C-alpha cells in the first residue's frame, strides 16, 4: 500500500503508542480521583499540556483539550458569538474554510448573526485588503484557517491577526493542517484562539485542543463538570492527551527535516505529473504551501473514478476533505478558487509524508498516467475537446 492521504489522517508513530499504553492498561485511573492511579493520569495530562503550549509559544493554562479539531472550531466560534453578542453580531470568515467552521457560522446565521464569507484568489488565498474592507463596527470575530486542508495554501495569518488585534476584534485560526507541520507562534500571529488535532501529526484520533489566549472571556461548549478549568466538562481522555503530547514533542524535534523531505517529494511528484500527463495543473499556491500537499486537476476525468482505480493499484489518495467523502457536490474550496464544476470534479489530493519514497511516486505517476488515459478515452467532453482542436487546426 502506498499511502498518500496524510491530510485526512496520519499513521500513529510507534513512540506515541508506547507513551499511551501505560494509561490504557495500568495507570487507567480517572484524573479527577485523589488516589495514586488517578494522580498519575492528572500529572501526565499536565505534562502534555506543557509540551503543547511550548510548541506554539503559549502558556499551559491557555491550552484546553477537546475531542478534536471540529469540536475546537465549534467551541471557538459559538462561544465568542454567545459571549460577545452584546457588542455585535457580525463574523468574517472565508469561503474555503473547513465545514466545522462554515457549518457553525451557518447555524449562527439562523440565530440572527451576520456572516461575511470572503472570496479567495485562484491560489486559494484571501486578500488582506478585502478583509479590511469587510470589517464593520459590529464585527466581533474573524475566523480564517492557517492552511487549507484541500489545496495546502497558507494564508497571511500574521497580517490578519495584527489587523484584528489593532481593531479589537477576536481572531480564531483553524490550524489543524498546519500544527506540527510548520512553525506556529501565537504571539507572532496575534491569534486569540487556535484549533489543532492530534491525528494530523502522527498522534491518536479523538483528541485535539483549543488555545484560548489569557483574558479572552468565552464560556463552555460542554457542561457537567469542572474539567479543563471549568471550561470543558467531561472526563479527560488521558491516553489520547498523552499521545497528543508525545506526537507534538516528536513533531517539534524533527520539523525542519520532515518538511524538507516532504517538499522534495511534493515538487518531484508535481514535476513529473505536469511533464507526463497533459491537461493537468496544480491547485493552490506553489510557494505558500504545506510541505506535503499535492492537489491537481486532471481535466476531462472524474476524480472519484480515478480514486477507485488508484485504490485497486494499492494507492490511497482523496478527492478533497475526508469529512466530505461520499459527497456528490464538487469541492467548495476549488469552486471558490474559480475552477469550473467539471475541473473541480476532476481533481485529486495526494498528501505525502517523509516516509514516502521517490520509487513509490514513480509508481504513482505511471499508474495515474494509465488511469487518466483510460478515463479520458471514455470521456465525451475530452472527445469534443479534441474534435474542436482538430477543427481549429
């Protein structure tokens, strides 16, 4: 199996599993209990919190554990809306956010909030000028992702954060795809809230975190207990949190080396595909891009059909966000970037890890070349395109 779907989830690292095992077998006590077994879990959670805080330049008391990035996004947006509604009911986001942000904003619109969904350019990047023009006296929150989960484009978050801070507007960034992949510093970025998830950086599924800057007064999403300093009720997922901490420690110790390896593989794959398969192109920025992200449109094919054929050859890839798998609609991200519906349907996302090899990618290119050729042979639009070209000639 050749795994090229690391934006959906990553393989758990051996050292992460090793760190988790004692809290699944021997030290399984509830961290809220006062006995030694519970105290061991409480201590481990505190250590993980310190590790994760250090990774983004935050204080441990600003890190709140959640069940994942989706909960963290929901919590940040809903809590700000509830807490700041007396100041205004206007929120700014973009058209290419993860659905955890978009659907939460849509729910708030049903409750009387107004949301501005900013356009992006052909690379999937939001304009700082358009953001500034969208700000109103009643704007209470800006929520813009650090890096897009489909095309890998990195947004101008530091500029956005500085603008929001200057105007006294809270700023949230969904950093699920970026955390552990590229350097993040909450002070430099001027973010007030930041979401992340463990399973995107070789950690376990089912655990994430929300950074809440000290002094940002937002309430709880879940009620029923005093956990997470009374802001997130529910017994802590000790093994998951420990695994999260171990994954972050691992990622921080090898970030530059990992990113360099992934960039090399990414550029090699893009280069071969562009050279050897006609009528294909890269989606997203070529410069401001996550190291391992390859998102390409192959014109005149259906991405879903290509994925099935790739899977039959032992290659795991995707056509967009894993959270929208099974959807028949084209990618909202690619449509917002200006692609036609047909081209959006003909796009594939291949997200690499440093464990992939050039030999694997050579095999992927060969298989894709055959698959794209086979699908185009059955494509009426491709036949019409060739006929039109011959007529012009």
